[in-house]
């Protein structure tokens, strides 16, 4: 049943990012980046079993941040994609600091959520550190690689190539760095290996399945559906 929910969540995430782009163009993608980073870093604290492997949640929504930067790179240039990466980095730092400050307040006798918040957000500094390092390394590579393949293989027909070639390698960088920093010593090595493998495989699936999304974005741009004032 988890696998069915996973594919359902995948469709929901694609719908959100495409809706944001359709309604607000570049601004919508800038808004989606912090949403994907923040939600992913909360969801990643939950372990589930997917396709017989131990996995963490957050893989789908985090992977869509790569789709967002690829769309920005394709239609608005590398500079705008790097700006989005910076926005995501800032949002993660801000969330981590603000939630740690929230935890230091003494709850009232009628409070119901302090224990749950402690469970989730007391893990946040280590997860945030892992995410910050992995996020910067993988997203900077993704933007660079997409621009590289766009220069080498320009045109609509090879859009799938630069979208997938840049993302697949970037996802591997992200998975190795994040899993090692966030969970080394937290889980047994066997579980850690399963998490690393499952995380990369799930992100790879998202990267392949998001290809129609970037072609749909291409179609919207070609038809002039993106809000006026956007510079391609």
C-alpha cells in the first residue's frame, strides 16, 4: 500500500510544481523551492518500507527542487537557477534556527505538542547540516551540468537528455552526502545502506518520471502561457 501512496504523492508534487509555474512563472518556481526543501527535511525523519527496502520520506518533494532549477535553467538561464538554490539554502537555515528557538520555550501545562516537536525538530540540526551540505553540492552541480548539456546538446529534442543527465548525477551526490552525514551512527550499517540505495533509486525514478513535466513547461512557454514580463 505504501507504494501506491508513494506514486500518489509523486503525482501531487508534480501537480503543485506545474501549477506554480503555470500561474506565476519564474516566481512560482522560486516559491516552490523553499516549500520542497522545508517539507523534505521534515518528512525525512519518518522511515517507511517501499518496494521491500527501508526508506525515508521526503525523496519526492526534495527531488522536485531539481526539476524546478532545471526549468529555470532552461527558460531563464543559469543565473536564475543559482538564485533559486540560494533561496532554498536560506529557507533551510531560517527554518532550523526558528524551530530550535521554538523548542527552548517552556510549554504550558495544557500544551499538547512539545513532545512531538522535540521528537521531530531535535533531530533537525544534524539533518539540516547534512541537507545544507548535500543541497549546495548537488544543486550547484545540477545547475552547472544542465547548462553544460544545454550548450553541448541544445534544442527541444534533447531537453530530456540535459534534464536527466544533470539530475541523475546530482541526486547521487546528494544521496551519498546526506545519508552519510545525517544517519551515520544513528542506524545500523545494513539499514543505512538500504536507506542510501532506496533513496537514490526513488530519486532516480522521480528524475525519469518528471521528464514529461519539463516538456509540458516547454509547451506552455512556446504558447505564451507564462505570465507576461518573464524574460526567456
